[in-house]
C-alpha cells in the first residue's frame, strides 16, 4: 500500500488504541455554540469512540482485529451494526464517518458503483465475509481473497482498434515506476540436444551433442549436461570435443521438431500473461509484475502485512506452474530465473540451471552479484574484461570501487555508465523495449574463394544490394559506410580445418562518410569497391567481406515534403515560350532584300469573328520586323564565342595560332590545352535564335522608352531606325559556301564587287541570290576546295621542338594557299629527321611475345599463380601427375628462352615452393610434390644455362 495510507491509518489506529472513557464529564459532553457545526461534529465522533472503547474493554473475545481500522460503506450483509460490534469486540477500530480514505486500513463493502470502483482502486476494499470468516477461524485471514474490486461491476472504457473499430474493455490497474517488479527469464536446458534426444532416449544420461557431422571440422551446436561435465561446450570444434570425451554421441539436426517445441514453449508462456519478450527460439523474458501485485493485493511499494512475502510466494508459484506446463507439453525441462529487473533475472537463471528455478530477492542482490566475475555480466566480452583486468577488476564487487568517471574514461560513456549500474544490481531496461537500431550490415565469411579481382568486386556489389534491401526493410538510410575485409594470415594454410571456412585471418576495417544519408546500392557499392581496391589484396587471399551502414536516420514518408534528409529546391514547372517568342520561332524569317508577296485570301476554315474584323482593331503583321535583326544576330560568329567555364585566367582563343602556342612555357601551354577540347566542342554547337528582348536597339532609341511601347509601335520604330548590319566573317569561315536556297548558276569568274546595286535588286526580285566564289586561274576548271584541317593543340604540344616548328610552318602555308586559291606545293619535310654528325640512331627490337600456358590462354603472373594454387589444392593428398609437372616445367623454360622474363619465372617457382611447404601434412602427397618442385627447378636451371646465363638463385 502507499506510504500515505500506511502513515495516516497508523495515526488513527494509535489514537483509537490510546482512547479511554472515564465518564461523561469530558469536554465532548458540553453544549455546542450557535452555528458551531464543526465543534458539534467533533464532539459526536469522540462520543462514538467512547462507546467503542467501553465495548472493547467489556469484551473477552480474542483481539484478532487489533491494528485494523475499518469503515463500512453501502448495503452489507450482515448489516452495519453487526459488523461494527464484531470488529470492536475483537480489538479493531471502527470509523462511522470517513473524512479521508487514508484514515481506514480496510473499507468493507459488498459491491461498489463504477465511479467508486475507480476512486477506491488503490485501497483495500473487502467483503463482509472477511470479518465473519476471520472470527470463525479465530485468526486474521488474508484480505486479498475477499477483494471486491476484481469481482464488482466495473465501468468500461473505450478502446480504439484499427481492425475492429471501437470496443469496450476494463481499465487496467496502473502501478508506479517505483513499484516492485518481477521478471522471469525462461530458458530451455540444452534445447537442441534435449529435443534430439527424444528420438534417442537410450542416450539421455550419456554425453551427447548435436552437430552436422563427426568430422574434425564440425562444430558443436548443443550438448547436454553429462557432456559438459567432460568440458565439452557449445561452439567447440569436434576434434577437441572428441579428445575431451571419446564416448560423445553425435546427434543430427531435427529442425521440424525444434519448431514444434518452440511453438509449444511460447504458447505456454503466453498463457501466463504479462509482457513477453522473445530472446531466441528457446528463451524468453516475461514481466509478470502487474499479475503478481494484483494477485497479492499490493501496490508494490512499502511493506505492510506481509505484502512482499505474498508477492514472492505468488511469482514462485507461477514459475513452478510454467515449468510443469512446458515439461508436460514438450517433454523437456526449462529453468527460470526471477529478479527485480532483467539483469537480476539473467544472473539468477545461471544458478537455477539445470531444471530448476531461483528467485534473487532484493536483500540478496548486492552479495550475489558481487561474487560474479565481470565476464558473467551481460554484454561484457573478452575485450572489456581485459581492460577491466588492467584496472585490477576481477569480480563485480571490485567495480564498485571505481567511480563512474573512471569507468567512462576507460570504456566510454555508455558502457561505463551501464557497468556502474550493473555492479549495483540496477538495470533500467524494460521487457519488450525496442531500442533504436544503430547499424545495418551484411557479411559473408564462409565459402569466400575468388580467382580474379573482377569476381571479388562483383561479389561486393551484390553484397551492397543485400544491404540496400535490409536498409529499406528497416526504413532507414546511413551516413557512414564501414567495410570489413578478412584476409588469410600469412602463416595460415590455404585450406582451414573447416571446409570453405575462413580459418585464421587478419581483419581490416575502413570507414567512409557520405555527405547525406543514403541506401542506394550503387552509391554504397562504388565506395565499397574503392575501399577493396585501396588495400590491394590478392583475391585468392580474401576469406570474408562485410559492409555496414551506421549513423542511421529514418526515411521520411511525408507526402508534403521532399523524401529523404537532403533538402531540395522546388522550382515551378518550366512555362512555354511567350506568344511573342513563339511567333519568332514558328515563322520563317526572310532576308531583308527579299520581297514577300502578301496573301490576303481568307481561310475558309476560320469562322467570321466580329471582334477580329472590327476596322478599329489594328492588325498585327504576320512577321514581326524585329525578327530580322534577331536572325542577323544569330548568324554572327562572335555570338558563338564560348564562355570561360573553366574558371581560369588563361583563355584560349577560338582560332589559336599554333606558332604562338608552341612558343609558350609548358605550364601555360598545358592549362590552355585543358580548355581546348571543351571550347571547340561548345563552339561547334548551333546557337538558338536570340529572343527579341536581346536585340540590339539603334543608338537613337532609348531602351526603357522602347520597352514601354505597344507591339505595333515597336515594329514601326525598328523599321524606321534599323540599319543593315555588316556581318564580319573570319577569313577561315569565308571559304565555306552557304546556300540558303536553291540558286541558278551565275556567271563564272565574276566577283561580288562587279555587280551594281540595281542588278542585285533585279536578281532578288527574280529569286536569284549571290554566292561567294573563289577567284580561279584563267582557263582552269573549278577546284573542289578541301578545308585545311586544324591541328590538335594537345598533339602539337607533345612533338619535339624541331618537328613542331616544321608542322606549324607547313600548316601556315596550306592555309595561305587555301585563302588565295593557289595550289602551292607542300614543302613539309619528313617528321623524322636524319641524325646530325656525331649522332647514331638506335633501333630497339620489338618486345618478345607473351607465352600462354598450354591451351588455357593465361599468361600473367597472377593467373599462373592462381592456377598452381588450385592445382595443388586438388592433388595435395595424392601428389601431382607426372605429365602435369612436365607441362609446367616446359612452360617456365619457354618463358626463359622466348619471353625472357626471369622475374616471372622466379615468382611462379617461389610461389610453388611456398604452397607446397605450407601444406604441413606429412605423407605421400607431400613427398610427391617435393619431387615435382625439384624437377621443375632442374628444368629452369637447364633453360637458364641454355641462354648462357648463370645459375638462377631460386
């Protein structure tokens, strides 16, 4: 019960016990003042206590209700006066008027209305039968068996269920955070082995274990307690287990039976009630605090009338019933540890095993936990144990001598705080509490055997796809990638004891941070592959790969905001071109000198529009006059000059002079070369027509005034003030003949200046247009001109100084000849000049061809080493075939004689010696391989002597 209830009721009880009646001369029998209702009521209560004191003194009955202060409310049977008399005669106190609920230790009622059920839920509400039965029994019976609140009518509350809608349920009694808690840790005894032994009952009392086989590479999954007596443990290699217990019986896996037993196990636990947290297939945590407190009629706070004893008795009985139920259903034993929190329940379970239960009571916690080794605490592994041992900490009680700050500095703030609380039996974790996930990973360290780097990288990419699937399943993305690489140790054999296992390895970890959270396998895979490449490990030495994402953040699913953690700028949809621009782009613009015939014939499909036909409405011209200026600006070559997007102070011209470029220093020339390719690429792209807003206005027109004019007046101003613009063409561009329309042949040999203005006007009216022609030599045929190609500046910069000057001079002559129309012969000298006096030309022979191994096509050193490794793995037990040894020997001899790569031969032979000597298993196979090594060595030395070289040091 609550401390306030205990305190107030104890004061009332003591006052009643001290109250005596000495006669009617007391102050309570005096007259009351006018309007003195408070004084009158106080005196009345004292008079009632006088009557009770006299009745209690005259009674000779056993005082079984001593210490009880009762109050009766509502209709009862027996009635109020009978209960009053019996309680007082048997030593109890009685309150006719209840000023406060905490004044009475017990409230007697047959039933309570819904409102009072809620108001009295924290108090002892008992039936009248508790009084009468206690009198008959001659002792005070437990009041919780006569409780009213669990059986009386209760007001229902509404519960909102997503699938069933609104339903009714009874309100649950809430217990405070400081109330006593009861946690049960239920665990099977050697689950896998116990279930498998049901099919082999003859081995129940003998050492037995479950594994996938009895080979040396097998691993013990579970063993019974007779086997553990010999030192056999779960996770032990079969070879060591058989050394400890030669009579160990190996049982196969029986997964269907495991699933059935686990289902029955959890069905039995769910029947108990409370909060259940699944730990594994055969292990669970159960919080039964509310059930125990309700059954014991206690609030879990304070000590009153043996409440703690009743609570402990109740939880122990629940554990016994649960163990019997699981034993009956599964035929196997379970052990149960009981404590005030998860930590206490876990350490109590270790003492309960096998086939038992242990309740770690509050007064035993510090002594029990203090005698444990620190490695026995949950979450304390080998590395933390070593750090604590360096501090002189071996037992848990030694931890209490270290301050919280000291532990945090050595183990980190979180681990230090946790161990500081564990040493004092404190564990704030709640059963069923789901802690936020800190990382998501995917790792494979079995069966990793790669032949090439491409296989390893492809495996990493697939591993990142699996990581992406797991991240999406958790609805998170990470900001940091950590890659784990397990490489075979240098002193480890190629084939470990466990088939395709990783064996002894060196572990390497590397992390990289992303700018924003991601769960894309493409982004993760790119970084993971780069990390793998950075280590430069041989693919054949890899034994395990893993990728892990940390610094997780949830994926936002709100439709109103952008997805993910990165903010995005929301731009409006691009609107289409304005009406004025549409008219420019849609209509074909004719040259100014070309007259256009007006077409005033109405289109039959257009209906009569009174607004459009209004004579007062000015009609717009079909082609805006300003469009012609836009067309002229678009054809200007200078308008196509690329911008300085490279962000450097060195700007390369669109028409660079190779001679000047060749004379520049190397650092400046290299910077200009970096701009050459993008600048030329951008200049080659056609530029779209300029909008009307960008048209250059005549100098006589103010831009602001022009912008405010209507469209028709703008056209009139432009038509009046606009002058024909002179198109400046570069000399290199003039050589290109551009025909905008189909033209008729003109007089050969004429030049543009020979035509008068009147002649040009007549030709324009007739549909004829002038074309640029070159001046031809008299009597010669028209020359089909070939453009002089530009010199690649990057290529020019790589040439020697003398060759570069010759190329530039020849290019300049050809450009001049193309401009003048003269067929000047090329004076280009050969690129390779003759050696000057005193110099000799050295001719290097072509490199020898690579020798492929047999018919496989392999020629690189790494491929040959991998092939030799695989060959040795397959034949290590029986030795190599004689013919295979001769093939390898002949191949290495050809490499010496034809390929002439002595380093390659040395590496391959030393690799062969290494893998043979690392085998370590004496026998026929090793002896045969050693003879093969000697034969290969003899062949190598013979080929070396044939080349005229000395003995090769291998």
